[in-house]
């Protein structure tokens, strides 16, 4: 069964099963909020394009599977992600 997009929130993940559907807008906002960072600081800290963060939070874009996974890792262990980015020279 495919979930159709909610007319007021184009960020609904249409590929997810109905019980696993989530709002990409809510995911990005929640992860960023839990880090305590502004959009710009979050984008810089985790090397995500600032314009993409803005578009995601406004529901104008949806994250692909890789970005969704990355956001979940950031949410789970933000300091580990920062350390890994520093080690890699980013």
C-alpha cells in the first residue's frame, strides 16, 4: 500500500509503509533542535548544504535514504559524527 502525500505537507515519505511514514520536515527540525544548533551552524557542523537544510525544514524538499540515515546517526550520536568528520579532515 502506498501512502499519498498530505496536501499541506509535501515532505511526507511516500515510499514508507503507512506505519513507518514520517515527516521529513519534522525529522530534520527535531534532529537539529536536539543538537541545539541554528540551521547554519548545523549545516556547517555536519557538512550538509545550508540551502538543503532550509528547504527540508520548509517542506520544499525530501531527504534521500542516505541523508535520512545520516540524520538518524547525528541524532543518535552527534559527537561521534563530529569526531569522525574531524578525523577525516572535513
